[in-house]
C-alpha cells in the first residue's frame, strides 16, 4: 500500500503506552521519534494485512481496515495514506480530566516556509488530540540555508564551558552592553537567512491565536537579535524561546538579556536541527520506501496542570514518498 502512495501522514498516538518505548528509557529525540514511527507502521501493517518489509506489502482480505484512510486529491492523482494506531488511548486520556485541568504544548518541526504545510500540520494535531484549543505552540524552523551557515562557521565557534541556565543571571551582569545587544556574526547571518521564513509561518500561527485556538506562541533556536526583530514585527509576541544547549553550552547574553527584559520564558531542548531527515532515513527508508525528509512533524505533550504530570505524548508527521516503482 505504501508503495502506491505519494504522501503519508503518521499519527503515533500516545507513545507513553508503547511498551517498546518504555523499555528503551534514555533514548534521544531522534531515536524516540524513529521508534514510534516504526511501531506505528508495524501495527498498521499487521492489522491491515500490509506488512511493511523492504517496501513490499501483501494484502490479506480477511482483515478489515478499521483505522486506515486512503484518499485521492481532486486536482492530482496523488494518493494520501493516513495511518494511526488502532489501540491508541489519546481520546481516553484526554477524557480522564476536565479540559481546563490540562495543558497542551506542541512543537512543530518544519523546514519550508509553506503556509499550507503548517496549516495542515496544525489541523492534524487538533484532530489527533480531539481538542478545540492548545495552550502553546513552539515553531522550530530549520531550512537548509542556516544548516549550511552553521557548518561553515563550525571551525570558528568559541569553546564554551557548560553552565546551568539558572545561574546565568550573574553571567549577564559581567558582559558589556555591546555584547548583550549584539549577536555573533554567525547568528546574524543565520537570522538573515531564516527570519523571512519564520515571519511567513508566524503569521499563520497568529491567526490561530486570533481565533482563540492557540494561547501562546514560541520559537526555537534563534539568537537574541533575531528574537528581538521577530518580537518587534509580530502582532502576537513570542512568549517562549527555546535554545539547544548541545550546540551552545551557555545561553548567549543577548538572548538571555532580551528574554529577561521582555518576559519571555527561556527554555532548553535537545532536538537536533536535522530531526526530520534523520527520522525519515531511520524509518521509511529502512522499509525500502524512498523518503529523504519528513515534510513536517509535530510533537504534542499533555500535562495535568495541578500535578505537573505528563499524561500523554505523541507525534504527527507527514512525508512525501519517492517510490522507486514510479
């Protein structure tokens, strides 16, 4: 079935109830996402009589599909396969608590400034969670351009000493005002490359806030100068900023100072910038299906507010397949 499809969306459902995920505690983000996709594809194939092995499927007419939808666009001949796990408990988990007691956070990974793709991603998340609103959405926009910029500047990066972000208040006080205001040259070039795309996508998310479907917006992996420009331009100001400490062991002073002055929550994360390509290569490509990059992927997490307990976690992703038999 996947061999005949042009596009596929995969909803892993609640990965917290996947035994194979629980057994592999300490997985990094790429491993967790890849394993979740593999298990979802496996359940889909086994349930529907389409075992995914080296890109080949063998149908069994005695098994009825109760969770696979195949549709064809009116304007193209591209088949879209939507895959979800049959025994997923997202709906039940969401129903265990009153909605007002739940906090939903979503992080969107996307590599192109496509408003259509972002809207499609958001709507898939709403459908997966059976909810009408989301508390916060963080945008992680990583096109190829900044990746190449970072690669060129790899040899010129400073060596940082690891430090806890909590202790950075005193560190900021030791740097000059010029250093606080300015990004590094590499960050400035990266901002110039990615800010136009971020603005395109941000405008889409602002409409969700305007419609009352999203409460807060955040952005990942931008420097202080870039965050300042986005903050000044946006109608809906970013209230969350994420930084990957794997590539920058100390929070840049300009970013820390801006967040503190503008009431922006500064968080750290461990998501690789090439998550979409890594996950595709470790899952769909391993199954013999041509796919070098996921179009987009959203990670959702639902916490119980009063207890701070993570109730459920999952991924919704989309890929354009490059099948060899076409």
